[in-house]
C-alpha cells in the first residue's frame, strides 16, 4: 500500500503549484487503515509520509525533473526522527518540509508533522546528491533550483545531529563486534 501512496503523491505533486526551494512546503494527509499498527500509525508509515513530503518538495521545486535528466540520485546518509504524539486511523494531519542547511556536500531537510497545531513527529534528514559514484556539488544543485541565498547558517540542531551520528558510528560500527 505504501507504493500506491507514493505513486499517488507523485502524480498529485505534478499538478500542484510550483514552489521555490527556500519555501516551506505543506502537504496534508489522512491516516489510512493500512498505516495502523496496534491502533496508532506505525513508524514505518510515518517514515513513508516523510519520504512522500520530500518527493512532493522535489517535484514541486522542479528538482526531480532535473535530477532525472542528469541521472542524479539522492542517497540519505542519516535520518533523525522524534515522535511526540500518536496518529489514529482517518485522522488528518499536515506535513511541513524545508531545506534548513546546505554545506559543500550535504543538504539538510527538516520536516514536521502537525495535527491540531501540535507536533506529532519531527525529522532531520541529511542528504547528498550523486551521479554515479561522484558527489554533485551542492552549489550546483542550488543553482539548478534557482536559490540565490543558500541556507548556510549552521545552527545547534545540525551540530548536535552530526555529533550524535559520530557517536553512534563509534558505538555501533567500531566497538560492537558481531
């Protein structure tokens, strides 16, 4: 069912108004019966909603079209998600997506799900853009997206995310022998 939702979102995004890459993009959604796991929306379904939000953002900024033309792909290096409140079947919520920080290699995307003006979940995604094995410079990507003022002010959340990722790498990869 998640593929159906993803495909529907892709089709809908093509008919929505275009947005700038510096905009906050809003996407409304309903919780489907197939999203439910023991009476609440499960984490995999929430992650799918976040993915759909990023897809909607890429299509509406025209990045998806340019990326396909240039044979670019966008691997995610890290995702940090916080869950605050549950969502139940048929409830409506809104997803907000924005690019929050860009450096030479990484593009950080912030997302949050809100219902009745209360945060349900928040997500920080660290992406890069690749062509084959090569990393496409983020300034080239920002140019394609017609972004004149790149969000390049690194703030505490990004620094904390990088520190946690480094510590997790040390604990899970280097110290934990299986």
